[in-house]
C-alpha cells in the first residue's frame, strides 16, 4: 500500500491504528481492530482494502460471519 495516494484524513486514521499493525511476515496490514471501527474504515477507504471478520462463530473453516465478529483484519486488495 502506497501512502502517497492517501489523503491527510486517511493518513491520520491509519496513524491512530498503528498499534494494530500486523507483523511484517504476515499478509494482513492490520489485525485485531474492534468491529465498531469497520464502518469508519469502509467509509474512508472505500474499495481500497479487504476486510475479514474474526473472533465469532466459524461456520466455514477460517471464516466467521460479520454479524458474529468481534474484531476484523485488513488486507490489501
């Protein structure tokens, strides 16, 4: 993800979530973000990321539903 194409508002939001950054060896950019912030990310980063729900009931292996999720992870598109 290139930060050159982000607005100042988007950069500020990402700076506020630096403690949720994933380790370098993982594919995700952020993980463990509380589900209440999902609308914020979807509003300000429309079409830029993929969001995966985490921490709920798993009906399909490795995926839970958004309704059951407690946290989410952010991946590049």
